[in-house]
C-alpha cells in the first residue's frame, strides 16, 4: 500500500546516515568486547529463571500432594491464555501503529522545512529504531497483559456462568448478566480502549518524529494524508468503543451506590439511561463520519459531529440529569423515589439472604416476678458462664504443661453430646509454640506440632471458679472423649511454624518432640510423623527447590532430612483454604472440632459479588470488625460486596492437612459456575458425615454482614425507609475500652415461639445515633440465627440458617448492653463487692455480656472474673451479674443472682443445680443440693485450688491474697471433713478436743453430722 505525501521536492530520506556533502562518516576502529558482561547477564537470567522455576515447581508439588492440582493448572493456564491474548492485542496494536507510521513517513522534504531538532532526534533514534519498534510494544504488552491476567476469575465466571432464573427489576435481564457478563464486557472494552489509545499515541509520536506531522513556526500544523488516515482510524475505533461503554453504562446504573439508596433511581431511569442510549448512537454516527471524512479528505462533518457529541455529552450526560434531579426529584423526593426504594429494599434483602427473616414483635416487660423464668429452662440451663474471650490464660495455666505449647487468645464455642446431653463447650487445641530465636533444628525439626484438644463446660465452672474441663490432660481424658477416640497431634494449626521437616523411614530414630510422658512426668516422648501431609524433600532437586523457597541453607545441608522426609507449610487453616479455593472469600475464624476420630478445623467460605443490581454495598472489613477482630481472628477479607452466600463448608485435618470442600448451597449460581470450572474440587454436602454435621454452625462473618444490613433493611415500607425514623445499629462492646462493635455470641437457647432450643448465633440492636452524636443505648431488636445443622449424615436440619428477629416496643425502655453495663457499674452493692475483690492488687475482669429474651423480657448476664497479679495468674469466675429492666442481681452463682433479681425465686433451672431452682429443694435431695460424695470431691478440689492460688500469691508478695486463700483452704478442709464424716459415719473431732469413747455411728435420725 502506498501513502501519499505533501512534499514535492526530492532528496534523501532523513536519518539515512549520509553526511550533508555526500561523504560517508568515518568509522570508529573495531574494539574487542570483553566476554565478562554477557556472561554475567546470562548467569543472572539463569538464576532468575531457576528461582521462578523453583517457586512454580514448589507450588506444583504442594497442589499435587493435596489433590488440588486442577485448581493450580486451571488458574495458571487461564492466566497464561489471558496474558497471551492481551499481550498480542497490545503488542501487535502498538507495533502495527508504529510500523504504519514509520512506513508512511515522508521520504524527502525541503531543506528549508527541515527541523534541526527533529533531525537530531532522528539521527539518535535511527541506530536503535528496529529494537525500539519491537521492544516498546513488548514491554507495554507484558505489563498490560500481566495486569489483565490477574482478572482470570472474571473471565472464567463469564465463560462458565449459570443463570439465576430471576430478572432484574428494570431491564428484565437475568441476574447472571450483571454478576458475570457485565464485568467481563467492561474488562474487554476497557482493555481495548487502552490498546487503541496507547497505540494511537505511539503512532502519532512516530509521525511527528519522522515529519508526518509538522508544527510550523506560524502556529500551523501540517499533516500528511497517511497521518490523517491513521488518526482517523484511531479516533473511529475509540468512538466505537466509547459507544459500547455508553451502552454498558445503562446497565451499570443499577449498580450505582451514589444515590440515596443503591440502584437506578428516578433520575437514572428517566434521564441517565435515555441519554446514555443517545450518546451510544451518536458516538457510532460520529465514528462513521470520521471514516467518511478521512476517505474523502473533508473534515467539516466529522468536526461538527465531534462538537455535537461533546455538547450532547455535557448537556445530556450532566446538565439534563442535574435539572431533573434538582427540579423534579428533590421537591418531591419521597414520592418520586418510592418505587425505586422499594426495588432497593427487595433486592438488598435478597442479595444478603435476609428476605426470609422471621420478624415478630416482642412485647418485653421490665417487671420481675417470682418464677418468671420457670418456662425458660431450655435457655437458662445453657447460659454460658465461661467467657471464651477471657479464659485462655486459665487454659494455659491449667492445661499447657510445657512452654512449647500455647492456646489461642480467644477460644471457640461448640457443642458436644456428653452423657446423652448436648452441652455448650468452650474448646481449644494445645498448639505448638516455637521460639523464633531458637536454632534451626528446634524450629523446623524438633517442635513440629501441638498436642491434644482441651474443652470445658460453658455453663458451669469447677471449684474456685476454674474451668470445669470435660476434656484435658496428657494423655487427654474426660467425659467428652479420651485419647483413644481421636488423633491428638496438631500439625496444622493457627500457630504452626512456617515449615517443618517431618517423617522418616521405618526404624528412623524419632526427632520430633511429641509430648510429656504424662502430666507430671519428667521426660518427653518423641515421635515421627506417619501421614501424607506435604511434598517429599528426600531427593536433591526438591531439597534445593525448597531451600530456595524458604531461603535456608540448613534445609539443604541438614543430616536430619532423610529420603522419606516431608515438608509441611502453608499450615494455617484459613490460608490453606484460601490457597486451594482462591475464588472464595474465607471467614475470619476457623474453629477446631473432634470429627470421626480426627481433629478438624472447620472454616466457612463465601461466594461474593459487588454486581448485584439494586443491592446496597457493604465494605467487608468494616462490617465484620468487632472487639475480637485481632490476632488469629484478624479480618483478612476486604473490598466491597453487595451479594454473599455461605456456599462452602471446608475442613482441614489438623494431623495431615488434608482439605475437603463441601458445596453447602449447591444451587447457588456462582458456586455452580465454579464447580463447572473446577469439577473435582468441591464435594456435595451429602458426603458430610453425621459427626461433621453435628459441628457445623452458622458462619460469623456472614451473620455480622447480615446484622449490619438489617440495621436499615428490617424496614420494608419505602416511606418509612426513606424517613429513616427506625434505623438501628449494632451496639459497641461495653466490656471494651475502644469504640468497637459487640461481637455476636454462640449459645444454646430457645427463642419465644420457637418449638425447641437450638444452638444459635445472637446479636442485639439499638437505635442509630443522630448527627449530633447522641446515642440511646436501649434495646430495639434481638437477632438469632439457628446454627444447628443436625446430626444426620449428608442432611441439613430443617431449621438451620433460620433468622429470627424480635422487635421490641419503642414505648418501653429496655436497657441495651451499654446501659445494662452502666447499671452494673453504678450499683452501690455491686461496687462494694467488686472493690473487695480488687484488694491485694487483684484485677476484676468483666466477662462477655449476654442478652437473652426470657421471662417475658430481656435478661442480661455477665460473669465477673478476678485475676491476681503475676505471670502465673489466671482469671477465675467469682461473681455473676444479672439485670432485668433496671433491676440488678449479684451473687456467687447464677442461680443466686437470678433469685435476687426475681423476688427471691426466679424459677430458673441452671446447670449449677438442675431442678433446684426457685429457691426450693429438689425432690429427694439433701438441702445442700449435692450428695456427700460430690461435696467431698468439690471440697478437695477447692482445697487444692486454694493451695495453688495461695502459693502464687505468696510468690508475688501479695500477702492479703495469701491470707484469703488460707482462709478458703481452712473452709475447704472443714467441708471435706464434714463430708467424709457423713460417708464414714465417724464424728468430726473439733480441733483441740479428744475423740469420744464410742466411735459407732449415730443412729439414723438421731443427730450425727448429716
């Protein structure tokens, strides 16, 4: 193809290399190049290439060993394919633009018109022109291709999308168009626009450097025909792509978050969408005008068309919507927007799965009466006194046994069947604690794993206010389970080392420190890992690869690495799930459970999107952050979402790290799309065992997001929603010094009108603060999510996931958590008691404040812990605070505090004295409400606790606390003697007196020490 030129004179093409007088320039003498620099470059390339290979090969080994190779290869091959396509589009586009501009350059020009500066540029550019014309497109294509390749999930969702079977309320498109197709089209159009613009700019610069575009001294611009055609093509392509963007913008209005509510509102529907349609058509027409003008060489119509497009974009795209908004909508906003607010309410509730919330009015009372809690035994027997946020130190002091173990700062709550009864349980694993300043051998060969599960009853405590362990010790034993029931070793946990080298051939001397011989033994036992938990590092290549990956020469040279050695890494359960399922959003918390003879970490995972039409967006990190969001529960998810489903339940085996993903919501369209992408990665939940189903619970992060949305969207009437006269918020945690939200709490309970008790996740609502910052901490709502999935293999319980919302009367002031805490703190009797507990430098710790709908009103319960000073001190439960309305009860036990609150007899059954509520004796039971055997056992335990606490106080120099413990010891000894005398029939001999001559037991009913 030949391009015309505007230059009539002959001459040599600029930059040809000839001097002005026709003589060849002198050549420099040939210099011999040193081979050192090329050698260094080749070595550097080889090293970089091998490091890249090592990291990729390590990932291949990791995914292969875990059985998720399809995830790795599908993701990588998709990224490579996207990269290649994007690379070619950008590279070829820029290269073609540069080449066309260069080949169509004017080959001669008037000497008078030569630009000396451009001539010098051309002279400097020409020797490396060929390299630049290839190098510049390659560099641009590489970076742009890498950026687009990171959007692999968008491309795969588009290619494998599944229909929702529901249409949006404006265009009638299936919802999958907005969640899957629209993001992909936006990605493609955006990238093509960048290709056209970058290629166009590169071509224009080339035209300018080689004379196709000249800026004359008098301010004129001289353009060759070839350059004009080039510019025309670029502008036309840009306008066509812009027309596509205008057309997609019509649909994007349904995703807008800029109005009073999300979605297309009155102005969008009546002004923005029509004008976007007009602009799309206008852009296509102007593109056609540019092509015609470029062919005919007439520019009047394209220029006029461009001007009209700009004016239309300003007027129709900005001015007209502004006028409609200001003069039609604002004066009658509630009326104009009613229809669109209704759409927003409906779609937002659907997007967050709160459209089926069972809302009911709860006419809560503040009056107390005797036996008011008699009908609420299903809840009162499960009131959790053991605060999982405070008792980690108690677990550590009583169950750690060795400094190389540790417990999480915040423990977990689950439920287990013990002696035929389902008990709320505070549970933790004894994880490994590795000193990062220790030797490489100790960090990676010796201390490889933790040992055992520790669990305590949630609704009761042992003597001295200590946790009442249902499972503990080494070897682990208890009512919940024994070591024969499960594999206790924890190789994969929240505190596991970065990597460990484990395993060995038969006969290999064990090098991994396993556990103490027993609770009091002096020696420690060693073990060798026998599972399949990580890639093999027995061959030289794998050792070298992982030595490079972790930057460790010790791994490469250590004699403790053998032919059967495995390397365990990426061991945190949440991170492990995120790596094998990068398309899911993982919950902030993982919790351990004994399942089918193994310790399994259970993790919830979500499919999310920010493209659900008319749904209000939530920022993930803000919605799920509360007073517990730190440490092992730190929020890792981020970004905006306006659609979420708990689509996957995942487990990680604490021994061998095996990962199982279960499709918890198999009909969810996004999950179905990912199952089409990764057909073997996700199992149906029908394969979940009965034991696993018994420990599945409603996910915390999703519940937090739902309660955040329900703060506004519990209102379904558009007019009331617009007025925002009943907006709620989650209260701040009254036990925290910072202004952070109160976390939700797991506990077994029975909601009003609920047929049976269920393990539930609960939260409260108070009125939203006003602009002046005024806040009423009174209760407006109580939300509970049924979290019990049942105990039948592969079958969900019918009520699982049911959200129940109690709306409290506005005319009655029901204290919220903050006001209840204030009532506790300001109560004179409570203050005096707590001040006594603070004597001797002890610290009083307020436990979690539980809120329960019982007794026809709202009951607040707070355990109070006391912790003495010193490194070995731990909190013990000393008092229980309760409130109902503005009345406060305070006693050593829950039942005692409730009786204070409800006129001396609450009628409550608690786990402290089942069946002995209401201040009455249980039928056939001694007034002491316990058998002599039990009282003897409790007294001995109390004596032991007093001895330990007294020794700790003495070591810290806290003589006041030591004196208190000595008194407690004497009381416990006396109680033990009394109980023992009752059992043996021997009378108690008071100190300083002699025993009577006759030691025969007193006849029944005639005195004695019963």
